């Protein structure tokens, strides 16, 4: 039997009863703002003012962080192998330990960035849970976080922390804030503010929730929604240069970038499959065939959009 994984966590127990919130960072080893956000929460949340319990795991995937990569040595994506396997590879065992923490909590915030190859719009996301009570709590948590995009995607996507929470009927959100192999202190500030907002919305801090405008509210229950790595794949290996910017509105068929060979002779145009706002953009030029280059929010102006699952989708 493989050696069990013990994740480095810390719990702040409030002086009054209340829910148990789990906040995690470092699911990927190249996402840095979430790790410092978690450490800030541990320093700044006062147990005397807290109702319930706050458990924080600043760096879930320590092996990936240690090797300065997105994944550990087995090259498995921790956000694709949950709930893991206690007898599996290192990443699978980490996933199994994380799943136990999720099941033991009442709610989850999973903090992310776009990693070192991409940038994303700042968003709070959640799954379109089939349980109406869980779904409404997730919407409330995502709106409370205070980022400009709130994004609900299909709940049929497995392998993530949110799918573990889904199966345990625990409300959960994830946050995308930062990326590009940099560290942005402003992103940490936004995350700390957002986590405090969720604590307030759950009644764990006796403070009013501050209202911040949501620019785009999108709920998309189609099967491909939320799976960023499958959208606008590179047609070839080579050098990618985008011709659009993050947050730009594009139209179907618009050229969004080019992939060239090293001499610049072979050039592949990449075009937008649909209309929408550029939500996810590759900034790392070296690409392999099939690598995701860009993803779109299915909305072209501020407001609200809801798509239901198409009947002919598998």
C-alpha cells in the first residue's frame, strides 16, 4: 500500500458556531497568488470574530511547486484526477487527500490563476449543480467574491475539486485571477477581499457584504462549457502570436492569431469559432498541435447570458 499523503493545512476555529469553509491554493505548481492569499487569510482572520471554522491549504500540490511546474513528476494534472486514488501515483494520492478535506467541509473556494502559459479574465466560477439549493448557494458565493465575471458551467465535468464537492452536495466555487508566470500583489489583495466577502455571505464574519458590479454573468450548461483546454486548438506545432487581446469581443471567422514554423514560411491562421469575449488567451508562444490557444465567453456585451444543454449533445 502506498504511503498516504498529509496535506499541510491549518484551521482557524471561531468563537461561535457556524459553517466550515475550506480555501485551497496551489493545485497547480505555477499558480502563485492563491498560495500567498491563503497565507494572508491565516494571518488576518481573527478567531474571535469568526463563526464556524476556516481551513486553509496554501499549497495542495507541493511536488509541482517544488519542481517549478504545473504538475508533479508523474505529469498528471491534479485538476483532472480527483477524487484520486490512495494507492495511485503521487498526484492521485494528493487528490485523494484533497477529496477528504472537501468532504469534511461545508463549502469550498478553490483559488487558481491561468498558470505560466495563459492569461484569463478575472472570474469566479461554479458548476450548474442539479440540486437547486446547492446551485443557489454557489451563485451567491461567486457573486459575493466581487470579480467582474461570474461563470457557471456544466456540472458533468469530472476530475476536479468542484466535481468532488458536487458529489458531496457541498457548494463550491473556483477563482481565476492572474497568470503569465508573474506574481501580482494586486491579485492577492483581490483574492483576500473576495474570500472575506464569501465568509460574510456565509454568515461567518459579522460584516456586510460589499456590492461590486458584475460585468458579465454567464451560465452555460452545454457539454463543452468550462473545458478551456479543448477550445481553439493549435493546428500545428510552432510559434503562436495572437492578434486579439484578453477581453476583446470577436466575431465568428475573425482571425485571432497565427501559428508559424521557425522560418516563418508555413503559416496557419487561427479563426474564432464563435462570437464572444476573449476570456482565456495563450501568451506562451511555443505550442504543440492541439494546445489550446484561446477560449471565449459566449457574450458580446455586458449583461447576462444563459445557455441550456443542447438535446443532441452526448
